[in-house]
């Protein structure tokens, strides 16, 4: 087989908000689509999270009313990590002078770029399109206009030796405002095999496993229960499966006599290492929280104006997502088959005091 990469768009300057639509007019099957967004902060303020992926509210692949992929960029990045074991590239900075914020996600339709069994064969569809919806607040504390850029390129299998049997389809299938107690019961799809599921509690103040304390998948009112696990035990399994994650960013003093926030994509933030940029006052981490840590100096409360520091966070639960893989992700025989059941329900036990926007993402193997 021979693969090639082709740009759908490269460094296109985006308006403040909108939806970009691309026709997927490929005669050869796709192995992946790679989406990159880039921007620059308006000023040195640390009040707005500089992780630019948060501004991409939806990435969709559709064929008319048939949805082949649909979720926001943060969820897509978590799906890439938990589906492939490879953390997406991301860099970001509060430095509006020389810093840039960038995020890239690879939407894979197979197990890897050599997989000819699972590919997105666009000839099977009538009018397949990629849609990317975004919104950037521009001005003080947020983003600089005319600096937000979009790049999309496709990984194409040019000479497949066989016809693909199916492709990996990912969707955000359910959203709700999480309560502080009780069960949330969700009717699950019963059309295709389940490969991977993710539970997300966005921007919670405690780890995801504390916000959702138990996960249960019930078939035909408990006639068969393929999943019944405390989320903390699932977290421990995932900690071994994926290892501790790291993410680096640059932060900078804004002149105010308060702690500076250094953001990270981890609901379960285990702290950070801080390196000073150039000589002078020593920057230190003061306290880790879900999604950020506070940074100051050994000699005073806050960083001095324009004092730069490199912060490397360590943590788990990437983009507030806790994954549940259905067996060996490379072996279709281990995936969960819901088709024979009359009802499949996901029951999530809620806890803690956060009432956060929450969701469920499901990746399935969809045959042709």
C-alpha cells in the first residue's frame, strides 16, 4: 500500500465564529483526517484558558443526515489518545508577544495508517462533508483577531490491496447537566459494535472518577451486565494502561499582584514542574487544581510583569475524559456487540458538588 497526504486547507485565517465545510471528494479511502487550529492571545491575561481546542465546538463528518463522526475538538483529542495510545500535539501560551497556541487532532478511521481493513471509503456515500464549527471571543483577555488559522489534511490510501470492511465511527451520543447525586440512565445505540466509550465531566473541580462514581452497562434490564465498575477502579486501570501524561505550557506575569494560572488538560492534576525563563526571581508552583495550577515566586505572591515561566504538568483524565475500552482495541472479536439485545442502558452514578456539562462519547466499528 502507498499513502499520501493532501491538504484540504492550509493556514486559512478564520473569522471570529462560523462553520467551515469541506467536500470530501476522494476516490481513494481515507485512513485519517488531521485538523489543526492555531491562534494568539490578545494580551498577557491568564483569565481565559489558552487551550485553543476549547474554541472548536464541533467536528463533524456527515453524509446528508447520516452522521459518521461528531464531537468537539477536546473530545476528539481524548479519543485519539485513548484509541491509539498517542497523545495529540498541543502547545499554548499566555504570552501575547511571541507565544502561539496550537492544537492538532488526528481522526483515525482504522487502527493505524497501515490498516486496510478499516478505512473510510467515501465511494460508499453520496455527499460526504467535513464540518468544523468554531467561536473565538476577540479582544482584551481573549484572542487577537486575524491570527486564528485552520489547517486540515487527509491521509489517503492510494492503492489499497483490498476493499475496506468498515471504519471507526465516533460520536458524542449524549449530554446532560450532571447532578450531585443519583443515577443518570442513558439509552445506548444497538446498531454497531462498541470499541471504546468515554465519560466526560467538563471543567469539574475534582477528578472525573470522583464526579461519576460508578459505571454500569445493563442489557435487557440486567439479563446481561457487561460493565459494572467503580470509576475509581477504572481510573487505576487506565493509569496503568496509558501511564501518567504530561503537557507543557508557557505562562507570563501580567503585572497584577495575584497568582498566575497555568492551565492543563488534566481533570486529575498531579502537579507541575516550573522552570524560569532567563535569570531573576525563581518561579514556583503554589497549588495544583483540576485543569490548572497557580504559579508565583519564592520571594513574593505573583510573577513580576512579563516574567516568563515554563510549566510542565503531570496528570490523568485527559480533557476530563475517563475511557472504557471494550477489550483489545485491535481485535474486533473482543468488542461489545449490542445488536442482539432489545435494550442497552448506561447507568452513571453521580457524586460531588459540581453541576457540570457532561457527556458520553462512543466509538463503534461500522461495517459497509
